[in-house]
């Protein structure tokens, strides 16, 4: 029954998604058609004609951008998972984060000692953290603090975390938190929906969190959003721990380096 409910929610999301896109696309077509009509009727007036053509062109460019985004979204990149050290990956991102956050947002990290390794695509994990950091920055227009933290988590059978929906086992938790505007419960509930955005047209695509969610799910993990309006937001990414230390060591010491004369 639970799977059925989830399937229904999914269908509903797809319905809202296609409805919204069809609506936007229709508006763009209306602009194009309307301006072509004007152009046809005003062949005698070069300035009206050129304005109408330019407006039609703009509408067509917008429609092309929308389909480009849709195609990019549908074309999920295949993952290339590797054994990675999440702490090292996060530490390696500090310059990138600083550059992306701007001067008014402080950036701190709180990395767990002896963090377990995860099996995930490093480029996609980096991309996910960057996406979350950019959302955090947008949520702190007057400045604030972005915190990236890691922790080792053990989910026991029947524990609170298990009851909250986490699969029992050993997990690595990566939390990206901000001290920004936060989200209402309604926005929190819809935040991962593709194309859901509260940002102005042109600023938000509504794809950031849905991409992060897709990556985390494909990696066998969980995503959780905790947010308090006026206080801030924390996004938790739980990834399964990589079992088997031997492979971890091998993947980091490339034999080719040892073979050099
Ligand atoms: P976008 O950032 O393009 O709007 P997202 O999917 O990344 O798309 O986010 C969807 C919506 O969720 C945002 O428009 C915003 O309302 C809300 N949101 C996401 N992250 C945060 C955050 N850290 N703080 C407050 N609101 C957020």
C-alpha cells in the first residue's frame, strides 16, 4: 500500500510537471505566433516589422532554452561510483565554495574523525554539495554561515532512525546547513519536485534539489530536509558506507605511479 501511495505521488508530480511545462511552452508559442501575425500585417512598416521579428525570436529562444533544460534533465548522467573519502572531497572544495558563496557568507566545515569511505560518483557528489551551497547562499541574502559537516552513522534495527525511514546499516552523513530564511512546511514538502522553485524567472530552474535527490537515491542513500522559517535549513545526505577496506586502499594508490623508474 505504501508503494502504491508513493507511485501515486510520483504520478501526481509528473502531472504537475508536464502541466506546468506545457503552460510555459504555450505562453512562449503565443508570443511567437502573435508577433508573426503582427509582422505579416505590417510588412509596410520596417520598424514595427523588425520589432515583431525580434520579439518572436526572443520567444523562440526561450522555448529552445526550456526544451534544452528538459532534455538535459531527462538525460540523467550515468554514475561512475568510486570509493571515496568524503572528508577529503569536502576539504578539496573549500576554494570553490568560497568563490561561489560571495563575501557575506562565512563557510565552515566540521569533519568527523576516522570517517568511513563511501561508494559514490565523486563528481556528482561534489556537484550535489555545490548545488546545496548555492541554495544556501541564495537563502542568506544578508549573509550568514554555511556549514558542511560529516558524521559516521549507525542505523540499528528498530531505532528512531530506522523508524524515520533510514535503512539499517552503516552510513556516512553529510550535512549542508545554512542560517538563512528557511522554508515553510509547504515549500519543504515540494522542494525536491523537478521545476519547483520560489525564485524569480531566470534565477531558479527548480532542478537543483531534484538532481541532488536523484543522485542520492541512485547511490543507495537518503536525502532529508530540515528547515525552520527564519532560522535556516539543513540538508542531510546519507550515503551507504563502503564495505571492504582493501579496495579503498587499492583505488587510491595507483600502481602506475609505483612503476615509474
Ligand atoms: P532552485 O534553487 O532553482 O529554485 P531547487 O530545486 O534547488 O531549485 O530548490 C527548490 C526550492 O526549494 C527553492 O526555490 C527554494 O524555495 C527552496 N530551497 C532550496 N534550498 C533552500 C535553502 N537552503 N533555504 C531555503 N529555501 C531553499
